[in-house]
């Protein structure tokens, strides 16, 4: 098979230009690669880091990240941060083991860039809290499904079935209705905003390393501005990677053409009042059930999340009315397994607009691929979509960022598994 047979039409066109006599001139061969990444959340920063690491060392490259708010300003920055490779039914997700491994690797990269040891857990500094996740069974059907699926867990993220006495040694006063809970000791809780800020530092470190080497120089710029149309960038970049989450559908070239559902989620921050002496134990895991508790420290936690389907509201700010409705929905779910939540005090709430992908035979998979056909005929650059991460962006972002970077650099969509590009066939 010829190389050109594996390329998109736009890439074949560029390949033809690249092998012309004109393109072999010294000025063209030394021209730096230029990439635009739209969005500075999980997808955007993962693909940026992998582009910097995977690009030819001898090639000069510049990456411009566009985000009107900045690092972690969208749904990624306020997500719950509970990381494990399983579905709500404790079934290993499609390619879950690979995604889990890659996510842990990128977390380590971010921690190293931030100068953390990996075990720091103070309220104002931790990136990854390694205390595991506990999932109580909530009804008989749920118990049976979790029990069956837990037996086929991945060895690198075990699921242990424990009784109420053992669960209460992990989380004092937890309520386990059916004397059965499911503990994932290797699962972690990530502080999303600190993680994204540290991952950006890791990207800057790669750039700084290139400045002291004899290889091609790398440049990275964060531009706090929004892109209203993809054609604004036409002719400026070798490739544009769209990592805007739910806002991707707001671009005129993609509006109404992506099989995404939007969902607004509210997350509440709670603190333990000073007059309550019994703290949440430092060793205790976060808790996942109909609602979840992402523990930030002995006296601080996040509680989530609500699901407002079809919302188009991407404003992270939450009104008092919206916060009140969220608390009315979440507190009964949490108190069913952690009654002590009633002692905690609400301090603030944030919201994010998720881009939920369609359900497939392999589950709800993100959307990847070249979208030149959506942008227009004879466009000069190459346009790629990396979106639809839904509520599992933290699990998927590292592995998919690696795949997307390789596809962009080689201009070869076939490096992306067909399960992630099949959505384009449905919409033709």
C-alpha cells in the first residue's frame, strides 16, 4: 500500500505539494511547523504535550493554544477528578487499561513539573490524592451487577469487595446498606485545575529544554482569546486541533453536525465548620455512588454532580437558586451512605458544560478525526477534532492525546482506531 493511500484527501494534496521542486527549497524545508490547539482543558493540554514530545527533534515548531478563559477554564477545570478505568457498573471500559496507564503517566509528568513528590496532600498543594475510591452498593440489582463485574477487574486497578465493618475502618460512620462495598485502592482523586496548570508547566519545560539543545527550537504560546470561526485561522497553521468540548458545536463550521449532547453539571464545595472536631480521616478514600464525594482534605471536599441535559449554558458561575436546587438533589443521595455530610457547610458552587458522545456498541466513546470536509473544500490547513470526552475526560485524555498528536504529525487519520472516527460515517 502506498503512503498516499492512507492519507485524507487534504493530506494527499499537501504531500503532492511537499514533493514538488518548489517545496524542496531551503526556505520551505526550514519553515517551522505551526499548530493551533483550541481549548486548554484535558484534551487541549494533552495533545499539546504529546505534540511537543512526538514531533521530530530536528524540526522547529510553534504551538498556539487558544482559550478565552485560560488553563482549565471550562468543564475540565471543575470536574470531580475521580480517576479509575471502570463504568458505573464496575465494568472495564473500552481500552480502559491503556487509558488508565497513560493517564497515570501524564499525572506523574505534571507532578514532576510542579516539583511535587507525589504524596503531598495539603489542601493548597496536592495534585493527586492517592487514597483510593469506595463505592457502596445502593440496591440489590446494583449489588449483583457490581459483584459480577468486580471479578473481572484490571490487575492494575483492583476492585475489592468488602463488608460494612471493613468499609467503616476506611470511612468511619459510612453506611453500607447491603453489607457490601467495592473498594478500588489504586484509584486516585485528581485536583483538575492544579493538574492542568502543572501539565502546562510540563509543556513549557519541553520548550525550555529545546532552547538549550542543538535540535529544532519549540515555541508555545497561550492566547486568551476565542475563535469564532475556523476560517479565521485559515492559512496560518499546518494543523488546527479543536479541543473545545461542548463549545465545538458553537463553531459555525461544526454547528449541528456533531453527534454530541450537552449536559450542565453543578459541583458544590463543602467545608467542615470549626466547631466540628471529627474530621474526614486523612487516609480515607473518596466515595462514588449515585452522587460522589471528591475529598480535598480533612475539612474540605467537593460533592457532585447534577445533570441538566440539553443545556447550552457554559457559564461556570452558579446562581444561588441553581446552587440551592443542586444541594436539594445531591444531599439526599450523599447522606444515604455518608450521613455526616449534614454537618458540613456549603461554601460555593461551580458548573461546567459537558459534551456527551453518543452510545455505541463499545460504550460512549469520544469523537476524533480529521474534519476538513466540515470546514470547506480546498482549505490550506488540516482541521482535526478531539472532543466528546463527556464525563470521562480525565481517563481518556492522555491516551487519546497521544494518538491525536501522532495522527496530526504524520497527517494520517488511520492511526486513530476506527471506533473513534466511525461517527463521521453516521453523519454522511
